[in-house]
C-alpha cells in the first residue's frame, strides 16, 4: 500500500465516501477520479479521510504486490515509534498497529522506559476488536518479565490471529524467544517486513546490544571551501533545527572544555519536552595548575568531566554536583566503556570549541571503528584555513572507510550531510 496526496479545488465530497483514519502522506504520480472508484499510478485507491474543504486528499493506494499491506502498516509502526525519540533509552523505539478486516482498529507506541510497551497500548486501543486481528510491531515482542509483563502473553490473551514483526530483537534476553512463544501458541508469525527501516530506527540500541559499546556519531561544521568551523548555522539550534533534534536523540554529547573558555553555551535541545543529553566534558590538564578551568556558574542537567589531571576534583566543581572521572590517559574507549556502564546507548562527539582536545578521540574512533556515523553541517561561508590546518592529521590517516546511507537535507541556511561508516 501507498499513501498518495492529490490536490483538488474547493468542494464537498458527498457523505457516501467512507470514514477513515489519518496517515501521513507520501507523494506519488497519480490521476484521481472522484466517485465510487479512485485510481492512481499504484493501482486502486480508497480514501482514508473524508474532507469537506479544498486542499489535499489522502488516499490509501493498493498495488498488486502481495505484501504491500504488510509494508504499509509496518511503516506506520515506525512512524508511531518515532514519536518517542529521546525518551525510551536504553529501551528501543517500538510502534504497533492492530488491523482487522483491512482497517486499523488500534495503535500504540512505547513512550518511555519503564512504561508499557507498544503492543499493550495498541491492544488497549483495539479492545475486543483485537481478536482474530493482525498485529504489526516494528520489533519482536518481548517474552520476559522486566519492568513490564511479556508482550507475547498480552497478544496471546487478546487472541490475535497473526503477528507481523519488523525485526528480531538482538537483546539476548529476547532474541527470537518472543517469535517462538507466539508460534507455540498457534499464532501465525511473519518476520523481516521493512527490516531495514526498522533497524535504522533503532541503530543505537542494536549497536550497543551487539558490541557492548554506545553508538557514536561525529558532528562538525565546515565552510563551503572545506575548512573546519567552530560555528553552528542560523536556526539549527532552534526547535526543529537539525542540531536541536540531534541533542534530543542522543543520550550524551562529548565536548571540549574550551566551550566554556570561549563562552559557548552548553548544548541544549529546544524540542518540546526533550530530555537533555548528559554533557561529557573532556579536559586535558596541560598546565601546572590542577584546577579545572570551567566557567560554570549554574548546572541544571548532568555534567561529567573526564580529565587526566592528578587532582581531578576542584571544590567548586564538586559543589555544583558535577561528576569527575580521572584517567591516566583520556581515550575514547574508556569514555565509551563508562557510558555503557551507565546504560547509555548513543553518544554525539561534537567538534565545538578547541579541536585539539578532541583530535585524539576522533583519530582513535576512526582507527578502532568506534565512530559509526557522521553529521556534517556546511555553512554558507567561505572561510580561510587556520595555520596549521586542524584537520590535517585526520586527512593524513591512511585508513579508507566506505560511507553508506548518505543523505543530505537543509536546516536553516545550512546543508547537513550524514552517513554511516561501513567498517
């Protein structure tokens, strides 16, 4: 199935058109006939919402592919799951849709760690209509008692006929046990529908389950002539800007201590109700003083300082409730191991302030395959290169890494490019 959007002049569609639920639309090349039948380039179409106003009509387009329905509803699961970005960690993002006789009768998503899972909310929404229905869920239902009861038992008790799973859960506690339990109960199970999309939804969760280390994304800014900038573009830190959304998505952000000496503010997401990431400050004590030079007068969110100072905890820092971790040598592996021990799934390595404090972490991350993704902001500036070029040592790295899933988008006046490293 596809969603298509058609523009039409102002008029009333008569009441014979069926009622339907809203789904976000995807544009497709189509010709629409208003009447008893609707047609488009994908096959037959049926309306999803009655409209009495001019504008766009969203319709449900059914092509001849046998599994198009499964893909359509799984994409809806992912759309629902994304509503909880920034709130579920260390749990994954999960969405669920209950369908009966070709109609959505229940929807739900996992809103926050510790709260009921997506299947429970969707089954509550469906009520008695869940019996003999098909449940679509983006991640394999759990089959163990944690902070919530097993979702497999909820599906079995609701007497669903079939469960369509986007991907198997890599968590060893689950790992196909949910699928096996449903099948043992006589429920038909299909696995791997829109698997790539479901995996991209939870790339950080999957990475931590498989490797035991958080998913790391490198973020930096460049001028249009390729020089490193200690800047963020206009609008990117506002609500809806790419940087604000990144901060909402990641559990922690690594920064140079110079963000304070250079009067840069602590990065804060402006998304409505966003959980703020833990700020990890890297401070290498290159002077004879053991004082940590942080110009912090007030801390409202968690801050952790990683330092190689022998006398790591200055009294004024401790009074602010800032945690200090002293290492013989600051390195990315130690920081990631600490993050993993705290249950953090994702870390943003943000190149702001002094690059020299973070350079070794970036080199280590590339050499040891710790950095999984990059986000590059290209600002509308032509900027002279500093001497020496701060990126020269990275440019001279002999390692060649393939980039996959390359994407670009606009945010404010900047262009943002992102991709995954394929090691």
